[in-house]
C-alpha cells in the first residue's frame, strides 16, 4: 500500500490511498525523503534554535552550564520512538553515551503541530497542546485542536527555511515556541480527530491533484495509560458508554492503552479508574 508503516488496526483510517509511497512512521519517512531527512538530527535542531547543546562527551560545564542545572539527554537521531531514552540529568552527571547529546532543558508549554506543506510552504495547521501533568517527561494527555495562532508564523518560517521543495505532512514538537523534534509525517494517533476531509486533502496534495486545505480540526483528547495496566473487556465497554474509546497499545514501551474522547473530564475519570485498579493490585502484592 502507498501509505507505508500503517499499523494493521489503523488501516481503515488511511483512505483513500495516495499514488506515491508516503511514510507514516519515522523510519519510512526518513527513507522516502532523502532531500529533507536532515530534520531528524535533533542536535542540529537544538543548535539552530539557539540552545546550548553538544554531543555526550562534551562536558556541559565547559560550555558554561552550572553543574546542578538539569539538562536533557537523548539520542541525536532515533527513528524507533523519538522520545526513547530521553531524560533529564544534572549537568555534572551527563553520561558519555555514544550517539546521544545533551541540551539545555526548556520550560513552558509543550505543543505538537501537524502541517500540510505545499512545495515548502505551510498551508494548514493542526495544533495539539500537551498537559502539564507528565509521566517521565511525557504529557499524560494531549488536547487536539488547541487554538495556538501565535505559533503559526514561527512554524511557517521554519518550514520555509528547512523544507524547501517538500510537499506532504510534517510535524513540529515545540516547548515554549522553540522546536525540539521534527518529523516528516504527522501525529498518527491524533488523526481520528482531524475530520473526514483531512486524509483526502493530504492525498490530493501528495498526488499533485486539486488541493484545498481541510477545515480546522474538530478536536478532542488523547490520553495515555502509562505503565503495565491490565484492562478487561468489561472496562473497555464501560468506558465506551461514557464516550471514551480505549485502544490497547501493544507497540509503545511503557504504555498500556490510549484513550480517545471528545471531552477531557470523562477521559481522565476512566484513566483514574484503570490505574487505581493497578495500584491496588500492587499494594496487595506488597
């Protein structure tokens, strides 16, 4: 199929199919876009954003970072889950880890924006805002369809500077308005909330046929059930009656399920119930 890297349980969402091969995961997107794959180099991305950063092995203290200051350590390029092995450590405890780099730690709103790009020009935005509540630096939930117009000029300028000649979908993750990761694909787990005109518009764009930007996304919430949580069919059915869809996640390390819902309150209520059961079991075992 021309969409490359689609999980079997998600195939029904990716219709119609484009004529050229289009990557929907990072490994396929890197392979299929040799002219633009440099955006996956997160060290270059950090330096380009004006952040203090260097490969592991370069001591942050030699770059003027206070020893007690927390810095982020993560792989320079990681196509199998971009946040894998990312963690915060004191500047005087950065490991000599081949293939990784350290970067000053940003504070502020964590956002993820999918953009349809036509020949290096951003023509449509879908903004998502991460929750302040985190699990090992990962937002517990994402608000899809967030109103973030102030980011659009910044993102459009970045795309114009770095993706000249590219047509398709890309994603920029940002903290406090500065890019931390770029992907030559979209946030596949959010597509359920983008509306029925999104996939056809994306396909028209890459096929080079008549393209019109889709409407703004209707929005919703994606909530992660982190940890090893046993979830029964009865719990899945009960959540569905409250408007919360539970999708078991067998592909992401450290996450048991994804909750999708139109409203945050019922989704967080289901999350609390699912994780409370696990915590009670752990207490019983102790």
